[in-house]
C-alpha cells in the first residue's frame, strides 16, 4: 500500500511504499515508546500520527529538499522500508522533529554537540542547543575557563531592563545579556510578561510551554554564582554548575529532557568530588551532567589509583575516564587531529563547536552477514543525508564551519548481544565487524560524493541506546540484557494523556515515591532471545574486553559503555583498565547493585511470574487516546536522542 504525504492512501503523492497493514511493533512497550516519545500531533485529524504516517513524514521531509535530488527512487524506497521495519533508522531526533522545527533550524537534527568553556558565548549557545534537543558536552579544564574575563565588582548603578521575548532566542539572549552585564559590574532586571504561561501550546515544536518559572530560576542561579566571584575569575566548578542549571531548565513534568557531559582536569579536586557524599541534597542540579576526567596520556599508577578509588567510593560511577591521547592515536588517518572533547554519551569525539548526527543499525537474533551488511548500508546513507543539513540559527558560524568540514556521521549498531554473530566468542566476529565497518566507509564516501559534501571525518560508533533500544525491542548498544525475565518500568507525568490512557486500560502502575507528579507503569517485555547474556553472565573484565574489541575493530569515534562492577571486581578491573589506558576514550563504571531503589527501571522476576504477568497484561486500545487528548500534548520536542546515563529512566 502506498502512503501519501498526508498519511492517506495514494500512489502518486510521494512514491513511498510500506505495508500499513503490518505492525512492526511486537510489544506494548514499543508502542508506548513510539506514541509517547516520537509520534507527532496531526492537527488535521485531531490525533497523534501512526507509525506508517511517521515514516512517511520523515522520508517526505528529506525528499522535499532539492539538494537531495541525487538520491534515486529505489534508494528512497529502501530507506523507507528499512525504517518502517525497524531495521535501520535515521537519527531519532529527525524521527521526532522532521517538519517545521527542522526547517527553521537544522541543529535539532543532530544528536550531540560539544564546546570548550572558553568564552561567555558558550553559555547561551548551550541553552539554545539543548532547547533544540541535542545533547551538549563541554570542557571546564582550567586552561579554558581561565580565558573567561574577570568578574568586575558591582558598581551599584541603575539596572538595565530586558523584556524577554517568548522565543527560544529570547530566552538565550536573556542569559547572554545578563552574563555580559554581570561580568562588567552592572545588573539587569527582567520582564517576563511576554512569556506564555505553563501549559500553553507550542505550534512549531509541538507540546506545551513550561512558562517563565524555569528561566527565572536559572537566571537567578547564574547571577548568584557570577556575583559571588566579584574581583576574580570563575572556577571550573562554577562553570560546571551554571551549565548544569542551564540544562536543568530543559525539563518537562519532572522528567529529564537534557543531557550533558563535563570534562575536567584530573587534578581538579572540586570536580573530582562534585558527586561525592549526599551531593543531591546540596547540589541537585549536578545530576544533569556526567563528569569525566580528561587525561593527556597515561597517568602515574599513584594518580590512577587515587582517581579509581574515588570513582569506586562515589557509587555514582563518576568521574568517568577520557584519555585524549588515545583519542588522537585511534582517530582515522583522514581526520585532522585537534584537542577532542566528548558528547554526553561519550561515543562521539568532537572538536569544540562540533556536532554529529547518528543513525542506527538494529541487530537481531535472526540476522546473517547479508542482512547486517544491508542494514549498515542503509544507516550509512541516512547518516550521510543528514550531514547535508547545516542551516543553523543563533549560534556562532564556527558550528556550521565544523559541521561542513567534518560532515561527521555516527553509524551505530544496537542489539549486539541479541545477534549470535556479534557476541563475544562468535566464530568470524572480527572479520565480520571489520567488513561491516568497511561497508559504512564505502557507502559514506560514495554518497558524500553524490551529494556534494565532504566524506565523514569519522563514521562509526556505538551509542548507549536506552530509549531507542526499548523502541526497537533489543538490547542497548553493546550491553547485555538485564535479566532473562524482567519488568521494565516507565515514568509518565500524571498530566500526560498517554499516562491517563494506560491507567484506564488497566496497565499496572504506582505513584513514583520520589515524585508525586509521576506515575510508574510496569511493562512485561518478552524473555531475552536465546543465548543473549544477562547482567550476571559477564564479569566486569569481560565487559571491558568486549568494549575494547568494538573500540579497536569498529569505532572511528568511540563506544559508549557502562561497565557494571561487583564489589570484588574493582581491583582486577582497575588492573585491566590501567594496562590498556592508551585505548580508553570514554568509559563509565557503576556498581552491579545500586542498593534499594523503589520502582527501579528494571526488576528481575521469575519465569512463572513473567508468564502470569504476560497473561494478565491488558490489550491496550491505543485508539482510545483521543478520549484524553483533544489538542497537542506530545512531548517529542522535549525528548532528547542523546541522553547518557539517563536513558533507562525514561
């Protein structure tokens, strides 16, 4: 059946073909993920779009751009079919936002970004980029922060008035002008009267407005930090906290919508201890950014042991480890070597003012060499197409220059542990993965030439894939499954119509004990595919060596991986990490047991309980959503494709 540009049946409108009678979603959790996080509101029909309509919206948005006329009809059909069948996908931000929002500014199509904190412009740019939905990595290494000006002492004159426009740029300019005045010894008064109240409809991005409250809170916070340093310069911890609070306001309904990563000097004690003790009580905004130490080479054993012990004792998995020398050594020969920094999930190496778009290959239990090769080819084409979109607003031109010069793509393989051919120990795995990588590079070079852009300076990665793994019904990236039989919990704001539908349909739920504005729903995913290991099947050292395999064999960027460590494993794992420190380009570590966490995202259950809960789980009539939603309440505009360790929290 042909699907027209408006979602109806037509063979002429777009020439795109999917079988709309076939539903590729095999679990209720997948359907929830799509409807809650990716489906756009259709004003013409007064409802959210269906999956066939979503696929058609995305492909039609690509096709309307004249600079993509070199893409032939057969390729468009194959891309569309691969997306619909959940085999390969463009960036999930494109899935969410293809349409007027991306027409206005292409930054929203990029999963990740990064910048050095070496000038005041970084702060409003971070807010702008986070509000577009891209993750933001930053470095607060001291040599960079020292380039910021001294904060002059307040002169006590009259405050300047700034009426905040009700636009993304208006919010960013409020921060920009505030910083300029506070650093120069003056002050500012804000008028928020033009900003729509909380709950107002957002026509371009979809969803609803947050009101002026979060912006007001962030501006007060930044002002307080800056004015506390009058007569001196900001410290790295100050800049870190400011950027965390900037990310904090990009939250909706109490659910994290922004993601950041902070790089700091290994000897910066304030950054090392930023998440020790009960940090969430006195500095809760710090949950917005993962923290990693940036090494210029292999530290002394004494230095490593001190950092490793602090990491172990923190219980938060921080600071992570980033070896910049390893990043330079392992970068492709064709890439210009600079002082790389990281995106929030640590799988993409970026210049300062750098952006990268990602695309997804979904590995399945049934895959063979031919099917995997076809999937990575489609993902590489998606990525190369996405790299042509460099129309940016608001930010400095250096962002566009870097995006054009490097034309980065990040072809990911998720669901690795589901596919027998890709598991550790599989015969021929090394040769297969090398062949798949070569296919990505070949396809990118071919299509870059056709589309008139540069070949990608780096092309392959593995991302954490928390939300998208639930959407694709596979294991996350490089990671094992949680348990053979488990519950998977999702958190939904009580005001969300999707949550109201789930309650009415009888999906098991409870109130979040830590946030009474949220409901927590219990889904029952299928058992792990045959042979897929769970979290207890691999030691921490085995997880590390699997990461090392993909880092050396596949990734031109890096591989995002959280290694789960038992209390008795910290010593042996530390030995292996130090031994291979010249290859460590971004790793995080968490205790295997996070103790008592009520209504955790994952909970292991017995086979008998799984079978009973599966039988009892209701058949959800998603068409009933219209009873609870009469206008656009979608949250895709606030969802982030690059969410670091927040992925599994939904």
